[in-house]
C-alpha cells in the first residue's frame, strides 16, 4: 500500500476499514485541536483517495504544529493532486524558507511542471538532485528533461544515475527513451533490454521496446528472447501476447527461417481473445493471413479491425488492396475512398 509523505510513520498505511475511520473520527471529536487526531484522520483519507476530505484536516494539523515537515509535505502533495497549484507552491516555499530539503524541491518541481512553468520546474528538479542524488531524484530530473525536448541533457543525468544505481530498471527505461529521442536506436533497444533483464516482471519497458526495436537492425533476436520471457510471465496479458506475436513476425521478416508462424498466429489470436475491443491484433492477423495467401481470412480480420477502429487509414488501405486482389471491385473502391478520407500522407 502506498504511503504519501516520505516522513509519515508506517502506522498511517492502513486498509480503509469503516471501524478505523469511526475510531479516528471519534478521537477527533474528543480532541478537535489535537495535531495527532487531525493528522491521523487526514492521512487516513489520503490513503482512501479522499484527498478533498483530507485537506482541511491536514491544514489544521499544520497550523497546530507548523514544525511538522511530514504534515506540510503531505498537504502540499494533496494540493498538487487536487490542482491547487498556487496553494501547493506557497506551502512548499514556506517550508523551504524554514528548512530546505531535496523532498520539497522535488515536489516543487512537480508543481511547477504541472503549472507549465518549465524553467522553474527544471531548476527545482535539479536542486533536488544536487541536494540528494537519490535514484528517485535523478530519475525525476532525467525523465523531466526527456519529456521536454532536452534528451541530450537528460542522457547525461541518466548515465550518471546508472553509474550510481546500476540495478535500477527505471533508470534504464528512461535511458532508452532518451537514446530514442536522440536517434540512437540501437542504444535505445539495448538499454530497454537491460531494463527487462534487471526486472523481468516489470511490464513498463515492453511498450517502448515494441515501438523501437524494428528500427534497430540486428536487434531482433535479443528483443524476441525477452518478449518470450515476458509472455511466459504474463500469459493472460493481451499486450504481452500482441508484442510477442509481432516480435516473432518481425524476426521472420528479418530472415529468420526458424520462426514458427503458427506461434505468431496463436499469440495474435490470444491477444484478440483477451482484449476483444483492441483492433491491433485483428489487423496484424489480417497482415499475416494476407502474406500466407489466406485472403478470405485476411479480409475477415481487416473488417473486424475496421469495426473496432473505424478511423484507421492503414486498415482501409489494406482492405482496398485485398478486395482488389479478390476481384471485389466495388468493395475495393469504397475501402480506398474511405482510406483517402482518413489519410493525409503517403502510406
């Protein structure tokens, strides 16, 4: 269970049970001017996700004990989560004036980023990382820089972070994204593969990897091996099955004759079954069947993909070509007309 506030005692990480809430409310009614009673109930509401209910309690607790940094931090975080950015900024700056800390600087960075004050956010994140070059602070700075078109600077931060925290999967993921933004695609794929090796159960690298590796020639076997491991860990994950099927398909396209296309078909079908509202597995099945000369099956899959995602130009383009091959002239004309309505650039 997530506890808000790095300095908050562990006892605030409770399951949201009515009996606990009633006891805390009773304590507050008995001692309405007690810091502990206000803070405990406020933290309880934070844990339940009732941030708006928590704020007045945390505000009162902070007025009663302005020296309690954990209370001020959590109040500012509650303001941030409810979009009260001005109040969050004032609370944090007041705390910094009394006692500066990396936690407060990092939180200020999040406030300024959400407010769109990017220069101020960058300075705050950098200050946090300088005060305490922890994994979180370095990651947050690097991630901010990547997200705001400063991938070169981000890569420097993340490479420094990787030296300090060589077992950090999230640092590797961010490093991969930075390499990708800089056009270093092979380095991007290598970093993402390292992230998977560090934490095979973490699904976060997989969507990035699936998008990136097909533009890094020669990396297909490395990627396919990790996708196989990933799908073994998450056999009922629709995205995992999709990525695995696509990985095998692209490996076959790269010239690997050992790939069993029946396994590609099986993975794509399983992805479609696990998430029947997702168009991509149906589209990819259409691509596979068309290449195998199974034209009627391909048309069926492309038609299903078009129903699920009617604004997909690539699906109508494939359908138009396929209908033409099958001698279905009117359907081909209609599909290509729809493609032209949707498409802006050459396929």
